[in-house]
C-alpha cells in the first residue's frame, strides 16, 4: 500500500486528489495539510511514502517545506510537487531542494495515479523530457558534482540511461546486464554524486555538463 500525504492550501484541490487516490486499491491518503509548516510533523506521524506538495502556498511554500523535510526527517518520503505551469521556475527550485518530480494540477486522474506509483517505486524518472527542458530553460548552476564524483565508464552509461527515464529492468536490457547489477550501479551513482534519488542525480548530470540538456 502506497501512503500519501496531501499538502495544498486549497481544500477543494485536496478533496479532489483524495477522491482520485483513495479509489485505487494500492494507494491510501494518510493525511492532509494546508501549509508546508505542518509537513515534517505529519510525515513523522503518518509515515507516507509520497508527499503531494503544492509548490505555491501563502505561508511556508513547497520549496521551503521540501528542503526542510529532506534535511530534517530520517529516510524522508519522496516529494511530488504540484504546479499550475510546467515551466514554473519554482518547480526547478523544488527539484534542487530535493523533490523527486512534479505534476501539473490539470493532469488527468489516471496520470496522477501513475505519477504517484512511479515516484513511490523510485526506479524510473518521472517525465524525463520535462525535467531536461526545465534545466535547459533555467540553466545549470555550474556545479562540479559529476566532475569530482569519479564515476566509472559503466556508471556513466547507466546515468545517461537514467536520464532517459528508463527503469532498472529496461537499463539491464539495453546494456545486457542483470537487474541486480544495474541496481548496484545506480546505487553507486547516487552515492558518488551525493543524490538522494534518480532525479537529483540527473539534474546534477545536466548542471555539470555531463549530459547536455539542450540535446534530446
């Protein structure tokens, strides 16, 4: 069962998401919050796997709440930020703060459900083309996380396939490797880059120039 925490200052939005998610046999909404300040406490109380977080809230916004969550809660849940516009600069900042991905509020119910499942599984990158375009539009920070990470040639290959949104099983087929071997490589990449998940590793790859976000 995938546990979800809903965070949005609009009650109507929370109610709609709750109806959509609770209708699924493998997903349950464990709690709700109207402000980002409530998130750490509710995460400790309900231990959700995924937090659906509005990126814009009047008091503590989704970026601040995400940053605080990933730095203050041991083994924090994955954060999926909600936004009205896909090219919103706040989304890019949320990804940098530790969010795993983002979801448009106008998404269809089936897309919302699939996004929650994808983020919970953590084996593939949610909307890889959208993440690439965000980084390309906003420009990288010029960080050198990849330059000093010491990735092996194989780990670099795995990271490039991760950036395309492939799961471990799909990468294994592409590289003719065992799935467990790929999982080991992915774990090594995350550890060397200092990333908490695939999204953070891919963003670091784009920002450092290891992968050019302007090239499809």
